[in-house]
C-alpha cells in the first residue's frame, strides 16, 4: 500500500477513508426514512451483525495472519453470556452486555494461549475443534438445571437456547418504531467497532500485527513480542465479536446453538474473502455483496447453498485480493499513470522525495 | 464381558479401517502439498453415489460400480488440481495454505449440494455390500466388516508399495520432504501434485463406497469421516502416513470403547478432547518432527 | 585455460536477479569453458549462493541471459537436470526421511534405464566408498561430512558434466574438508566442468583454474586464484584479510 504523503497533512488513502466514512454515515442516517419494509430493515440489521463479525475475523486473519475458525464461538460466547446473566440474575440487558463481551475475551485468551505454539492450518484445526466441542456440549446438554414453571431447562439452554430474558428497551420507548431504534443501536455498534479497528490498524499495534503475518522472523528480530501480539489480537477481536453477540441476543430476544453452525462460519469467511482479506473496507463491501446475492438467490431456493459454495471458490481463485483489493490495485495503477503523465509534462518540478 | 469386548473390537477395527483409508487420502495430500483438502468429504460422497448410480440405476455389475467409484474419484481429484489448485499454487506458502482451504470448502459445499439436488436428501442403500456373518465359536463376525478390513489392508499394502518402491512414489516422497531439491533432480513438482490429487481422489472414492456400505448413502456422508480423518492426521503429525494409520485404528477403538461405556454422543467429543490435548502438548503431533523455523 | 572454438558450456551475460523487493545480483557476466574449474568467492550474503540458484532456476532471472552449451537456460528448475547441470546446494538439501541409497536413486531420477542407474551407482560407490557402507541409513542420521558426501554423490548420479557446488566446506571439520576436496579434485581430473562457491579462496588455490570475486552483487576482480592470494589489499577489503 503506497502512502504518498503530501505536505498537506493527511495521506490520500486516509482522505479516501474519511470521505467514504462520511458518505456511509449519511447513508446510514437516511436509510430508515427511505425504507418502508420491516423485512428489509430487519435484514439490514442482520447484515450489520455479519459485517461486525467479519471485520473482527478480518482483523484476526487478514491483518494478523491467525487462521482461526472459532469466530462464531466467540460470538456465541458473548451472546450466551449476556443472555444467561439476564436469565439467571435478572439483570437488564444493557448492564449485561459488557460482562458478556469481557467473558468472550477471557475465553479467547484461553484459546489464544492454546494456539500460541501453532501455525497455519493447525490453528484452524484447533479452533475448529474447540468450536465444535462448544456446539456439542450445548446441544447434547439434557440435564435439568432449573425448572421454569413445569418445563425443564438446561444450564446452557440445550438445543432450544434462551429466550425472553430482556431486550434493548426500544419496544417500550418507541412502540411501533422499535425496529428503527434497534437499527440505530446496531449501526452505532458497527460504526464504533470500525472506528476502533481503524485506529488499531493504523497504530503501532496494527503494524506489529501485520509484521507477524508477513514476516514473523523479522518482527521478532525487531522486538515485537509474538506471544503478546497474538494474545492481544485474539482479545480485541473477541471483545467486539462477543459484544456483537450480546447485542444479537438482545435484538432477537433469543439465542441458540444455531449460530455455531458451519454454514454461518462459512458465510463470514465468504464475506471477508469476497470483500478482500486484509483490507479495511473489505468486510463491509463483502457483506453488502453477499447479503444482496443471498436475497437474490432466495428466489432460486434450493440452489442457494450451491451458489454460495461456488461463489466462495471462484472468489478466492479469481479475486484473491477481494473486491476492495482489486479496486485498490486499480486506483494505484491509475495514480501511477497520472504521475507518469504529470512528471513528463512538468519536468521543472522539484525532484520527488516520495518513495517509489 | 467377552461379548462386549469383541463387539467393541469388531466395531473399532471396522471404523478404524474406514478412518485409516480416509486419513491416508488426506495425509498424502497434506504431506506432499501442504494442502488441507476440505473437499475430501464431498469426494468420498461422490464415490459412494457413483457406485450407486452405476449399480442400482444403470444395473451394471458390482465390480463395475466399485471400479467406477475409483475412476470417478480419480477424475475429481485431477479436476480439482487443474481447475483450482494449480492456479492457487502461484502464491506463497502461507497464503496458499489458507486460500486452498477456503477454495476447497467452497467446492465441497457446492459438490455436496449438487449431489443433494440430483439425488434428493433421503438416505439410499449402497448396493455394494455383503450380508451374513461368519461364526467362529462364540464370536459372530459379519462378512461386511471383514470385507472392509481386508480391502483396506490390501489397499494399504498397494499404497505402501507404490510409495516405497516405485519411481513415482519416490518422487512424491521427495517432493514432500524437500521440494526444491526434488526439482533440482528433475522432478516436475506440478506433475507430482496432479498425481497426488488423482491418487487421493481414487482413495476417497473407494472410501465413500465402503463407508456407505456400513451406514447409508446421504449427501452429508463424507463430513463425519473427513473431520475424524483430520483429527487423526493431526494427532499423528503432518504427512506421517504410517502414524496416521496407527492413529486411525487407535482412536477408532477409543471411540468405540467410549461409546459403549458412556453413550453414543460422547464418542466425538472424546476425539476432540484428544486432538485439543495433542495440539497443546505436542504441536507437531505424536510422531511428527518439529519443523525448525528458519527465521 | 584453452580458448576453444566451441561455445562455452556455461555463459552468463548481465545477469540480474534477486528476491521480491531485493536485488542481489546486479549484472554478472562470465563464461566457463568445458573442463574448467571456476570458483566464486566473496563476503557472505553478497550473492554467491544466489548466483548458483539463478543458474539452476531456483531463483528467477530478472534480466540478462544464461546459456548452457549455447542454448538459453530454462526458467524452471526441474529442467536443469535434463541439461546436464547438477546443482549441489548449500546445506545439502538431502531428503531426510530417505536412506542414502534412496537419495542417490533420486539423483538418477531422469536416468534413461536401470542399467544406467546401476552404472552411475557403481561409479559413485567407487569414488565415495562410505556411501556404500551406509546405503540403508536414513539421511537425517548421518554426520555432517557424510551428508556432504551424499549431496555430492547425488549430484553425480545426475550424470551431467557440469557441477554447481555451493560451499562444500560449510560446517565441517578441517580433516573432512580435505577429504571432500579430494573428491572434488578427482571429479575435475575426470573432465567435469565445475563452478564452485567457496568462502575461503586458499582452499581452492591449487584446484581452480579461474576465480571471480563477487562483492555486493557484481564481480570486482577475476583472475587465477594464486594471484588473488598475493594481493593483500583485495584480501583485506573483501575477505577480511
């Protein structure tokens, strides 16, 4: 990624990011006023959840090179923790969100510790095994923990999951417009997540993550503590994913083992791959493209999963850098053509001190 | 007591043989190419359905069905190389590992669903199976189980001979052990990769036929054996074929034992606990060598 | 060194190569005639290994030309053996899980017949009898000197007339180094063309016909090895005295 710094302060890439952000914020604010259909708005909220999770998986895998398949386990951990705190202790959902996210962080640190000595596909397999174990432990839990009325309830909620433990409070406040209220909350969650992720990625910590991915030996030689960096990226990624999980449980007023299914994980991976692994805007672009494609394929019915599989394979084959990566390449190419043209004309310019 | 032990032993050895076959296919590809073939499950399923189509739908004899599964599996492996893997190999190692895993996940999902759309989701009976048992004193050995174990042992012998004694097998092992040196000797590593995927596909085809003869044919047929095969590969250590076979039998017996003692649903979690423990204590696997990372 | 009318067996002109982002060789040109023993010396990390790897194709050529027996050298490393060039890499690069015999057999991968493989094997065992003793031993269990011998033996099994040898003395005790160089001398006497990379020019002073001094990706001096050893200023500047 070339950063041609001009003397005006911000690099070109940073200005593009800012412009895109402002446009998105404007669009996000206008959206609920332009959409009548409750279904569409609901799908957009769902898409925002996907985008949040994908952005954190992208941080973990795309930037730091950790091929973890436990992202949905983090999501579920946060969601379940929030739901269980509300269910068993009667807390308000808003109070339970932070503890839920933090418990997901603790879980992720344990997973991160287990993965410390592993690389590449071994990390993928260990995280997959852990996620599968979590799923199985929940689904096969049949022991009665408490009785609700005359119904037996398992500690982890079993195959049924948790419901009716509270909500975000928008129904009481906004009555009929509660969905728009939830949309605003989730959109804010996504925006905050992206902002913090942006700050981290551009900070020295972000550079350390990238060094780990691209050249671990070099990074270690330069004093980057590999273990600390790996645990840190696990923790950060899990915090926002777990927080999203809590909000997910609160928004849908239910949570169950379904979110741990393979197809959900594959969707997140597909989003990131199509958008562009290791790019900042990739997860958002990927979400928009795939959720739209998914809606279109809903018409196709049974060909939907087949289509998704082919899209994943073709994307990684033909566009390994994803849509955003391709766009970035195109912009760089255009800019280098302009620069060549400009310098051919203005040979009286000061000699360029910018990098090649 | 004796009955239970023999039951566990028969079940464990049979499933062990099936897992060993699935594991060999995976380990071969993983060891020589550094590739985790997530489409292996679908290739297993394809083999099973191919035999079904040839025998039940087209009415051809059993031997044709069996051979057909091998051929179709081999072709699938070859196509996987030509269409997908060959293009992904152009990137560096770390990117390739992740990309090929993602790509094969996509192919696997697509293939499984294509099978679902063609044949429907209801379970079908695999025509290549044997009925009856062989009675040896107090013990009753079903022919089906014996057939599976014998076929697998025969196959293992063939594969061992192929890898150990032939020029092609040597080239495959050399590529797995030091790719650059193999190239200097004149080995066209791309051909080797193609051969390995074709071989792995053929093995998957046979495995699919045999797994479905024990259970039934359904589109998600290959998922369970593949996941367990991964676990066994990992426990043994990357690319270690004999170790993977040993791990397959060992873990299958463990699974059978746990299922009889604690209940069917504890079988898989036990295997998961084993692999988690192995990955934490011996990251290179039980028999693997720790790769010294040259920084 | 004879100035014959035949084309040189190995010819480099303005070879530029390197790894992504890092240019190592910055324009190398020289020729090697049949039967020559040419050595390349220079400070570490300045391109000696990269030179051999570029010729054999393990490192891609950025620009310039390489010709082997007059033909343009191929870009793919697996075709180099077919052209009669055996690259014996630095650090041996043996197949660790294979026996000595299997490693040698891999060297003869492109041999046209079993009889030819047997013939080459006899030749290697005659030259390096220790390999015959250890033929069934796993390569990973051998000592440093034995591994070096397997590497050279494997190169010989390729049946070619051109040998690229990268730092044969690396990591070995002086006595073993003498043995290895004895074998290499024998190979030169038998008429093979040798391009050898070495850290210490004194070791090859008696053996090599010609020497190139490589520093920072370019050849800074060429001539007979004995002459280099007499030039103290060159030794001091490039080879630390």
